[in-house]
C-alpha cells in the first residue's frame, strides 16, 4: 500500500503545493484543515481517494492525533499573518508545532517537515517572529531529525506579497510604503514545496533557509510590480514612526469592530518585522544544498498580476493597437 502523509494546513497557500507534489509521487495525502468542505479542491490532485481533506483542530491533542493515525510522515504548514480570535500566534505558531511533533514521536513516525519563516527569533520584539522560533523549538524537542524550512516571503498566484501591493496600486496617485529600504528575497511557492517533499521522502533533514535568486529592497520590488501592472505611482517612503501610528489605528479599528474584519492594512507587529531584512543568512543551508534551482519572480508574476493592469487582460491588446497605422 502507498505511504501516507498528513499535511496540517494542506489546503493553504503552501500546503496545497506540497499536497499536489506528494500525490504526484504516489503518496496518499491526508489534508488536515479546519473546514474540509472548503478544501474539496485538493481531491483532484491525485486519483480517486488518494487525496482527502479531513477536519482537524490543531489546538487539540485528540484532533491532531486522529488525523495522524497510520501516517508515515507529517508536514505542518499552518501559519498566521495576524492574530484572529482563538487562532493566536502563540496557539498556532508556538504551541501547535510542538503538539504535532510530540504526537508524531509518540506514534513512532520518523519524518516531519515544519514550515517556519526567516526571521524566527526567540529574542525578537515581534510576536510573529518569537512564536515561529518557539514552534521550531517545540518541533526539535520531540523530533530532532525533523526538516525545518525557513522561507523568505513566498510568492505565487495566491500570494500576499506581490498581490497585496498590486492591489494597493489601483487606488490614487500615491503608494505609501513603510520599510522601503528593507531587503526581501522572495521565494516561489512551488520551490518551497519541492524542498518539503525531499524532507518527507527522507532525502534531507535539518534547518534550511529558502530564498529566491534575487535580493532587493522593498521599494525596488514595488517598482517591479508597478512596471508589471502598467501603472505609474508616486511611492511615498513613510518613516517607521508614521507606520506605527497607521498600524495602531488599523489595529484599534479592528478591535472596535469586534473582529468583524481582519487588519489587512498594516499591523503593529508587521511594522516591527519591517525593521529587519528578510533574506537568507550567510552560510545557511538552502536550495543549493538541496539541489534545487529557485525560480525568479519575473518568470512567474506576470501570469497572475495581469488582472491589476488598468485594462486587465486587454492591456496588451490596447498597447498593440496604439502602434497600428490608420
């Protein structure tokens, strides 16, 4: 019988790519999610019955253990960009990874892959970065042979990096930016999935920092986005002090509205993160160690950012029409 992998958060941005690749390699894939009825799109990744979404609450031992029954390997892709109700940084990113690792070790499961993030630091002033570091420590306490992946910001069709700034650029003549000089090394989501598959298959273990082939300041990445979506904006570099005030207002508004909407503008924790470069550290193991050649953003982002152009898919046609002679 084919081997079975349980992927926590397997319908998410990164998890779905790992699930597709594991199915392609013949594994049975159990996709553990909060809302299985919203994850049915993963089933066609394999043959009938090969990929199945199942309910799991990663804050509960019994729930985590139930979906791990019979698994040969586990992958944890669950992560947050902001606290939301009971799904806080501490609950999801600090405690849950250790819970998954502890239960996996108790069941005798030999392989685990945990998706963390560059910037994970127990001494950081950012709750996000501290919780990521705590999650890594919890995994290694129980599964010292686990693979831990620390990607930089991840890009792909459903990303919250290039899409976010492209969406912001649709409105007004100005594009405000906090942390414009902070460096980023965006990594393609499917490259992260390739690395995770190597861990599940037992080819690699240990800590790997994953970044794409290009490092640029945030402002330079935004300029690339504007070029791609055919828009001209005045980029306003806001001081961190102004950024904190904007983030404070957005956070407070969210609380006043009793969490009826998520703060997708800017959070105070994100401002703290923007003070630090998000790039692979010198000497860290990465794609080169794994034998993976990372994809550059310019090779991919045009395939999905076109919808933010002034005329969407017809923008290129309009440009061509300008060159026609009457």
